[in-house]
C-alpha cells in the first residue's frame, strides 16, 4: 500500500472513531441508568409493588390544583422543582412540603446541564438546594437533570456532595405527546407499570389532562395491589 493510500486510510479511521465517540457520548449524556460519576437510579428495586409519582418543573399557578387532587386521592408524590420557580412562588413550594410531599432538585434555571463550567453546575444545584431547605423541606434532596442531560461535570459535582441522580422508567407524555388524552396517559401507565417504577408526569403546565389521568390510574393501580410512595422512602428500602 503506498503512502497516499495509507494516509487516506488513517484519516478515514480517525474520522470514524471520532464519529463513534461523539455518538457514544450523545447517548450516554441522555441515559436514564448510567453516568460517569456517582449514583443514578431510574427505578428503585422492591418486591412490594411500590411505585412513585414524580412531577417535574414548577412550582406554577397549577400547584394548588395538583395538591388538591393528590389530597383527594390520598396520594404522595415527589416534586422535582426549579430554583427560579421557587423564587417566584415560595409559598407554593412551602405548600408542597406542608402537604406531606417531597421536593427534589431540578436545577435552578432548567437548562441542559452539558458543556458548562464547573461553577455553573455548582451554582445551579447549591442555590436550588438552599431554596428547597428554606421551603421547610428536611429530608434527603435528590437531583433530576433537565431533559436527563448530563455528562462529566454535573455527575462529578453531584457525587462530590453525595447527591443521587433520579431519572425515571416511565414517561407517558413523551411517548404519547403532551396533548395526550387523560385516558391515554392512564392506560399507558397501567399497561407498563412495574414494581419499583418511577413515573414522570408534567402537571405543572397542563393541569387538566394529567390530573384527570390520575383519577383513572390511581384507583386502578391500587386495585392491582400497588402502593404509592416518595423517592426518599423508596430509596431507603
């Protein structure tokens, strides 16, 4: 093989390896069950048909309606909230805690937590943790990355302060679309739920379809022997 062909082959090989590396990092960055540092969970192993409802974003003006629905159904939930929203609606965050639910950290500004300086990750997490504590929440704080995006810096910092990353194993609105009917959301959860499932929902911006879905899925899952719990309680098991 002459020198020119060797050079072309080397360049082509390097190009393929770079593409493969980029694709690998892309998929790792949005993995729900792997990160380079620290602990990440997408479900919490148990044999007792215990599951968790988790709500992302907020607090928003829909908080009161969500809390009323959970109270009506006698269900506990874990709210992964954003620091900037707590600053705007501190009383709503306090109301979540006072109602017996759990607050988790969903970053301060809900940006994709990729390709940022280390201080960015630190500020986003620390500021939100402080606001969560000011809301009266005293249990362990878990972290959920916006859009499930993380790579090196974010997991490294979380691990350094002992925070666990919590994702999910079921996201009906992403699969069905955020305009899915309540019956569709409920049926998807009923058909796919497993013991230890962590269910992700977004009632903060569309209170009607998700809350109506809860009216269907909560009684049905209870009739099947499922119990609803929070992330901290499931994590302790």
